[in-house]
């Protein structure tokens, strides 16, 4: 059953890749500037492939649930793949409301990156620790992921808005920060590339170290240890010594993964820039020339309008109920809890600025992009670097 589950996820990933190409073809083939006049043949094929891929990923989720005996959302691999699935599902719903294939061209690559990112984490099915043996965990995590996925649609729409609205013919702060966003997306590919490379080389290091409770523990690295564990001692035959020793409250292994991801992202970004000979945002601009700015602004706002209350339920209300069940307290200032609150406060401010201060158009688009950056920081940096009660997630 576990093998079938993995195969279904792989099929979904391939179908999403092919669908992205067809979405690109549908934009190139479009003759009209009116996005509401229907979807051409390329677009229809792209949507069909996306739906089939989504069905395959649902099959992955169900079969893994059967194999594990619990909802597969208990570690980084499972949560991130569910987040990717929810993102695709949110796009399908939004597509049938607004009928724009351009949104698919920007949304599916994000989902593909999320699933590729997930695939780098351990996929083993393991028994749940006591804190996770609650149906409130499943309700909390799935609802939070769905809320974040809907909010991610606002990011895709906001990105389309900025790519079209910002003048790419001259350098400015707006072009710089938009390119920073593009670099961040490339960095996810850098993580995949670095992980795949060292995995192919069978790289392995083992350390004994002293954790924050002054207990001796063992940690294994699959990438050269640029950041070593607290009071770590190299036990493997590899002679590579860590450059920096981290304090006990920092997860040195996961920080090391982030650093290698940045290195990989820088290399890939430089290669892409050499090939394109222009900024990535400038290369994408011809694809968005026929879209109406008010149209994508509405999609971005509506996505936040729907996603924000769903995220509130999952990441705050249901999370506090689960925390009470698992740890006998509703709130404990764990890093993950703090960043969930920061995310909620940001989108609350987004809604306030949009409704009360009239922040429409480009200002709203920037807020949508920043909000997604916060979500991804919570998913990547908080999960991988900062040690806390949520650090049970696989590395």
C-alpha cells in the first residue's frame, strides 16, 4: 500500500509538470485580450491534466492513510505534500469561478516546488508519538493547510499583478524586491538540487552532541556539516569538520540544510539569469500582457477573504484545542505558535488596510506576496531551524 501511495504521488507530480506546459501553451495561443471569453484547447487539456493529477494525489493521501492507520499529516513530508495537494485543489475551484488559465501557469509551479520540497524529507511511515495521537491534530493541521493553500492563490494572483504592473525596463526598488521573490522560489529548487546531489553521492556524517536538556544524542547529516551540533563530536570516518558550532536551541542539522539550499539557489539563479540574460520577472512579463489588473486584483482579494477565516480556524482555534489536549495548555509561546499568530495578525492587517484604507492594486499585491513569504518562513525556517515542540517533524 505504501508503494502504491508513492507511485500515485509521483504520477500526480508528473501530470502537474505536463499541465504547466499546457498552461503556458494556452497563454501563447490565446488570440484575445478578454480572459472571460472561454478557455482554448490547450487550456482545457491543462485543466483536465490538473484534475487527473489532483485525483491521483488524493489517491496517494487515501492509500497512505490506510497504510499508516492515521491521517498522513504528522511529519514534514506528509504535511508539505498535503499542502501542495490543497493548493492544487484551491486552484481548481478558483479556476472554475474565474476561468483564467494564466493563474494555473503561476500556481502549479508553486505546487510543484512544494511537492518537490516535500520529497526531500524522510518518507517512512512511523508510529505517532503520544502528543500526536489525537483527532484534533488531524483537524488542526488539515484545516490550517487548506487555509494556507487558499492564501497561496492570493500570492499567485498578486505575483501576476506585480509582473504586469512593474516596469521591467529600468531598475528600481520595486523591480529589485520582485526579483528577490523570484530568487526565493528558485531557492526551493536549490534545496531539491542540493539534497539530490548529496543523496546520489551517499554522503553521510554522524555526530554525538549535547542537547538543550544536557543529554547526549546522536544526529546524522546527509550534507557536509557547515553548522555543527552543540558540543558535537564527529563519529563517522568523514574528515569534514563543521565551520560553526550552533547553540543547543538551534537545530544545527536543519540550519545546515537551509544554508545548502541557499547555495544551490544562488547557483541555479545565476544559471537562469545567464540563459535568459534578463531578470526572471522581465522574462515572464510577455505572458501576462493580456491580463486585466483589476481582474487579478479581485482574485487575490477574494482568496484572502476565503482563506483567512479558514486559516483562523485551523491555525489558531483548532490548534489551541489540540494544544490543550496534548500539553494541557492552550498557548505556550512555542516558535510555531508564535509564527502562526504573526501570520494571522498580518492577514488581519491586510484585510483592515484593504477595507478601511483602500489599499487596492499594487499595494494589495505586495501584501499578498509578503503574506505568502511569512507562510513559507513558518513552513521552512521555523520547522527546520528553531527547536520547539513542533520539531518532531522529519528533517
